[in-house]
C-alpha cells in the first residue's frame, strides 16, 4: 500500500517538475535515487539572486549523507559549471536524521527526499532568451550496502524582466529545516575537559521535555566521537563530545543543536569560531561602555585599597609623615609635592602597562605581578629596600648630583619633588605583589581587552592609589588632623626602617621559594657587602672629609660593589637552580598538574585548587586564616575533596594557562570542581572567609558528604 | 625546565590513557585479538611481535573497498609491504546475513579473483576484532609497529571519495606511515578520519 502511494507521489512529482530533466540511479534494476536540479523562480531576472536546489529522492530504506556523514559514508557534492559572471553560494543542509547501526556506528543522513539549496546570482547582463545551467552532483546512497551515484544535471530557465516563485511548497518545506542562528536568549559555550569537549547551552526557553541533540560538524582533520547529553535541567543543557584526535588544542567545534521531534524539528547553528577564546570566562568580545566604566571603577577602588596592603605600609606611612611636616608650609609647595608623588605612581603604572602591551604583542603570556616571578627582580628589590632602610637609620645620606642638600628620599627639603616622585614609584613597586581584592577581577577583564583599555585600566588603578594624596594636597586644611612635627619623627623614621627589614625578610623568603636556601645565603652576602658600602659612604664621603680620603672611600665602595656583584650575584646566585618545593604540600595538599586534575575528575572526585605563590601575601593570608583552619580542613576531608596546590612562584606556564582560562592575570585564585564533572567549576572570591568556603562546599559537594 | 618537561609528559600520558572509547589511540598497545582465517588457521596479534602488522577492514560489496581493489591500489600496497616482511591481515567483520559476510570458500575465491596479496584473510563474523579496534569503516586501516604499538589509525589515503580516479592525486597514509617508521622517522600523519562504508556488525 505504502509502496503504491510512494510510487503515485513519485510520478506526481515527475509531472510537476517535468520541465527539468531528472536523472535516475538504478542498481540491479531497482531505482535507488532520483536527482534533479530545481529553482525557486520560473525565470531568471538579470542581477536578481534566486535559489537553486538539488533534489534527491531515495528509495524506501535508503539514505544519502549530511555535510558531516558521521562514522561512515560521504557527503553529497554539487559542482556547478556556470557561465562567466554567475555566482553560487554555499550549499545549505537541512537538519539530517541521526541513524544508528550495529557496532556503535552513528551516521547523519536523509531518508525519502532532501533538497540541498544554494543561492545563485546571475550577472547584470545575460545574452539570449534562456539559460542552461549545468551541475554535477555526486552522492553515496546506502541501505545495508552503499552505492555511489552521480549525475550531470541541468536547469533550463527563460530570461525575463520579472519572475514568479516556483516550487514554493518544496523550497518552503526544506527552508524550515535549515539550522537557524542561536536565539539571543540563549548562550552556548565550549569548554575542553581532557579528551572531551563540553558544550553548555543555557537559556530560559529550554524546557526539559522535548528531545534535544547535538550534531557535530568537525573539520576534516578532527575525529569526533558521539555527542551525548551530559546533564539536563531547566534552562541548561550540557553536551559532551569526545575528541579522538590527539590534539589538545581543539577547543570547540561547529555543529547544530537539534530540538524537537519529527516532523516539527528545529536546529540552531553553533559556530566554533564565534565562541573561541571564550572557554571559561564568559566575557563577550563586544563589551558595552557601561561595562567598561564599571570595570574601570573597580580598578579605581582596587588602587585605593592597594594603599592599605601590608607591603606598601612603610612607604605610605613615610608619605603621611611627609604631610605632617608639610602641614605648616605653603599650600603651593604641598600641592607640588603631592603632584610629584602622584606622578611617580602614574609613571610606574603606565610604564608597566606599556611593558605588558609590548610583551603581549610579542606573543607572551602576560600576567599581573609577573615581575616578582623573576628572581633578579626580587634581588634588586631586596637591595633597594635595604639601602632605603639604612638611609632611614641614618647610616648614610643620599645626595643627588648638583643638589647636595636634597636627599633622594627626603621629603622635608625644598627640592623634594624628585624625592616625592621616587617615593611614588617605590610605593607602587612594593604594592605589586599584593593584588587587592578588586584588582584581580578588574585586571582579568582588562587583559582580555584592547591595548588602549589595558592602559586605561592601569591609569584607573594609579588614580585610585593616588587619590588620597591628591585630596590631601588639594585641601591642606585636612592636614590639621595630623599630629604636629617634633623630635618623635626621628624615632618613627627609624621604626619604619625596621618595617623595611620585615619587608626584606619577605623578599628573601620569596627568593628562597624560587631558588632555594643557597640563593638566600648568597643574596645575604651581597646585601652585607652593600651595607658596608653604604657605611663607608656615610662615614668618609661627607662634605667635610678630605678630598683624598673621599677618593679612597669611593674606590673602596666601587671595588666592594663590583666584586660582590660579580661573585655573589653573577657567579653564585646565577648558578642556583629553580627549586621545586615540596614543603608546601603538607596537610593533605598535593601538587597540581593538569594531568592530575583530569585523573582526579575522572575518578569522580571533587577537586579544590589553590593557585598561590610564595610572594603573594594575600594568598598566604587566605591559606593561614581560612584554608588551614580546622573547620575548613575538616569540611574538605568529610566531603572527600582532593586539595591541589598550584604553586606559581616561578610562573609555571601550565599554571599560567589555567589562570588565563579563568580570566585571571595572577594569583590568588581558588576553584572548586564539583565531583563527576556535573557542573561548571566554582570560582571563589580572592579574599576568602571561612563561611564563604563552607557555604560553597555545601552547595557544590553535598552528596559526597553522605558517603 | 625539568618540571615543565615532566608536566608535559604527564599530560600527554594521561591524555593518551583517557581515550577509552573508539579506536585504540596511536601510541598505545595494539589490542591482542585471535581470529581464524579463511584457511582455518588462527592468528593472534601477539605472535607477530617483532614485525610490522597492517590491519585492513574489508567488505567486498563496499564501493570504497572496490575503489582500492578495482584500481589495483590495495594489491600493490600489499605486495610491496609483504615483500618487506610486513604481516598484512585483511579482516572481514560483516555479521552473518549482512553484506560482505563470506564463507571461507567465498573468501578464498575473492582473494584469488581479486589477486589480493595479504598475509591472511581473517573471518571476524562475530565482530570481536572489529569492536576491539573500534573499526567503523571499510576500509579502516591500522598499522602496528614491531613493539606492538599502534603507529597509524584511520583512512587509507587523503581523498575521501569512492572514485578510483582520485587515487593518483591522494597521499597514501598507510604507505607513508610504514615508510617513515621503517626509516626510523616519526610518522607525520599518525591518524586521520577514516572513510568508507560502515562495518556491518551483528546486533
């Protein structure tokens, strides 16, 4: 009965489209495929595009293939031989069926009939009254066996000044089956998790009812396994696509999401390209002005908070100290000094921004506080801090050339502008490792944006950091609230020297973490030589000393510095090796590696990663007060969460990559991967509290607790 | 530096170990299978340790198989490499009642008619070998090195068509893998997307 109906339909179709010659593929006296080229217009109007389609009608049970055939088969091809001036668009593929065969073979193809359409544009001038357009079509048709087929087909159309639609029902029917762009209400993003790609589709329009599927369109070099729905809830669906090609760089695929069942099926096209680089952090490439302003504001606040960071305190207190002395001076002088200090802050931040932009353009992975991962930078910092401290203790005075009475770091002299400027630079350098709570987010955003925006972000941070001083300078009356100058200031000055010694201990501990005990010892030797040099300077190179003793002292200083730099820094420090510290991996913490993360996730464990560095004080603070607290340790243990520590002290590139994935330019970063890859990793705030950690653990890994 | 190297190694190793589905990944040990050939002899892959082994999935009714046999391309390849001591196993995993399922007699006749030069023609009607290798297509090719590691997996060549006219202009990945590996070089294309008919497994 059905066969008769089909035959009737076939002959009916033949009558309808008799104007265009059809080709039949036969095999052992059976007709398998009828092929025909059709247009959606009854005539060609010069210059006016219209649609052409290859119609394939398959015998019952036989199928031809989609653009991506799946595990077997090959896609249908259409090659046009067009006269000069004609243009042909890309082949448009209606939603295929997913057909399964024994042996876990899945293919994508079409039963019954399919119309593969293309837009065709005629030239503005056409000679003659009619046109004959030729195309060669080739396909593979399979039932249980496969037979290749092909035909040279023609489309004959008159040329006219106007035309009317033709074959409207057929074209409309297959147009409805073409994948659409993803609705604005939905978002899709790709993540790579080991050998799998994950596609997360979100949107309130995703009900839990109708069937939904993902059909991949990998390019020819990529072998993709069978996509499966990993999880599905109201408003959110996660697909998993195994990637069998051994290439970790494959981070996304083209494909279509097929929604609903036959005959009412819809599909959305998912582009790999449009979503690339968007793997975890959902920062859209186009950012609204409001969003930019919001992040610049965050940068401003972050800069302000930098002032309170522990590593900046000595310099900042000295600056405030300077204001105390200035309280009685003229308003103009105060303003000048404040502006110089601000200029120092701006100079460092803008310089840093320019350096980052240069590195970024050179293709480097750039990160916030990256300079602290360089041991020579830390060594130089240690030397500067020590010299500054000795200066505060009064071991020596620093004189600028031609201005013997102006101290480099002095703030009380008339020509203190240069001093104020360097104070600003100095305060800012010291602030770098203490990424303030807001700064990480703001910088993470800036690093994904244009160079101009990166620069603007650093300017915003500089403005935030210098805001208090600018305000004090602009309104010196507020200085009245500070205590009056007096002999106590000399004592505070010396006290600040001890603060700097504390900072020095911190810097040496960073060096120790980076290069080991030996590096710390050699650095200390160098610092000792430096101290002696400072002492010689303070004692013998004074305005009252005899010229001969001054020369001898200068030679001694140069000799001391030269030899100690050459031997302690060049030979001994330079030879120290990057140390792999295992000491931090106690208390149930284990070293992070991407492989380790994957294997723990594969075993169904929840994983918490602490991204840290020896020089990151915020990290140390979080670790001591929160992560190592009894309550948090117990909670991790009870829920069977695997604790991995990613030590970024030496800027391990694998860890840099992970940080970038989360849109972060530096540490700290805390991430919890729920067990069994059931949900997206959870990112914690940069300043941890016990309650935040316990709450998030509760919501992410409650079921583990029951085990 | 050393730490990075170790990390990279670990990442590579785990990525390799994680491919549980599909075909055995390139670089992993070739699954050991035992299949009886058309002459009644049982072949175990493990007995060919020390030799290169080519596995070729076959279906006489498949146009893609015909492309390479009709043109003599496959026979030439078999002849060239069996002469160099390579063990070439042609495997038919078509289930009984499906296209391409052959009795031992039919298989021997096909080998004779088509002048095939493989070492043996294995009849894998239960699909045990096919499933162990995740063979999806005819032809689907695997190359195993003397250490028993898969060094190539995928299509026979670079042009996924049933048209024999495309053979001269395509790159033969199996030949390239064997030539490169025998010359002590790394295989430049260790895997590709296989093309052809589906393997006709039983339910």
